[in-house]
C-alpha cells in the first residue's frame, strides 16, 4: 500500500518569500509609496522571555497591525516591488536614533506584501531622513532600473515566448526587473 504524501506545508516547509499570498496578490509596480505611523525604536521591538526566546512586544505587534491597516486602506492600493529595490524612508520628527526606525519600516512592508523579504537579496539600499513637516512615515520603494536596450530585448524575447526566468539569466538581470518591464508593456 502506498503512503499518502503530505503537502510541503505539513512537512514543515515554508513558502519562499516571493510565493507568499499577501505578496503575489498585489500587482507589480516599478515604484511604490507607502504612508503609515511612526514605528517604535528597534530597541523596543522584541523581548526575551524565559522558555520562549525572543518574542514581539505588544507595542510592536499593535503598531505593526496599525501600519499594515494604514497601507491596506491607501488609495490607490499599493502594488509590490518585484526583485531588488532601493528604499528611502522619510520620518516625522522624533527623539532618538534614525537607524533604529529602518528595521520596523522594512518589516511592515514585508508584512503588507509590498516586499517579498527585507534581506539583502531584495533591499539593495535603505536610507532614512527626518522630514520636519511630516506627521507620518513616507516610504518610497524603487525597483532597480532597466536600460532601454535591455527593455527592448526583454520585449522581443517575451514575444518569442521565452520565460521571464530565462530572459533574466540571458540578459544578466534579475527576474524582478524582467517582470516589472513585462507588466509595464502589458504582458
């Protein structure tokens, strides 16, 4: 008798970041702008709990839910960035270290499905500045640019039926750049 095959999810396997539903259900965009409330400092995101390890603090969980909701109700609904991107974060005035606010901002972009992951594979540069006139965080994510010659080559290869992954390897690009160009030309 043949044993039933368990789904990969039941075997403990996790979905790849780019396969998570909250990410794949958003349209691909070359630039995404988000607005949400100021995050708590990185120093107050996690707590050490005996027997459980590091856990998210209630303050961080509450802020994260509020920030994801603020992103979800934005109109037009923000899309996602396919592949690596540059991130610029404009923070409202606050006391403390600017660098301690970058991690929670990237985390909320992942939780909302704007970024597949906040690792180096997906975020090339992340910078933050204070904007004296702002009352909330403004985060701008920009996909890596594609040169005009590569853009034309992508169109030709896609018309020939080549897959985005194959085109990316052939042109020395990443698949996210190819997908962004294809969405831009309506394919």
